[in-house]
């Protein structure tokens, strides 16, 4: 459930969230963390039948929107869950943290990697290093 537009700023929750970010950074697991602006500032680019169409926000038909993300480098899904469970809660929101591994070069079939290397040689090198 999104926070009401007029929900007051909760400094204690905000500070707790920033301390959580700091704790993950100091532990060496935080790779990236960003908040995302409201959907009113965004756009959806929809691809259908080989054509693209742009729909400007806000996206009222969307029931769930992503408000931000964390990218962590951890040893297991259980470790990622343990970090997520420590999150200090939202600012008037019912927050949900979805945990998914990033796709790495080892997850891609060899024949696809050959196509990637041919079509995007410099990017594929950085992709392989990050796996």
C-alpha cells in the first residue's frame, strides 16, 4: 500500500534506513542502492508487434511500483534474506523486498555467450568480469 501523498516525513525512519545502508556498505555487501522517483516522472516504453510505444506516467493501472533497489554481493539467498529482514521499514508504506540473483555469464548458455561476444565485444568483457 503506497503512502498517502500528504504523509509526514518520518526523520527517525529515514535515519534508520540510512544507517542500514551504512551497515551494508561497511560489511562490504552493498554494490548499489538508489531510490526511484514517483512514476509521474517516468515513462513506460512498450514493445508490441515489432514497434515501440511510449506511455508517460503516472501509471495508475500499475498496482505495485518499485520505489528503489539494492544490489548486494552475498554468498547465498539466505544471506540476502537475512539482510532484507533487517530493513527498518518504510515511511508510511507496506514495503516488499523482492530478492533475485543477477544473471551472470555463467548463467547464459555458451552459444548465447558467443553471440554476445560477437555483437558486443567490449561490453561482454565487462559482463564476464562481473560474474
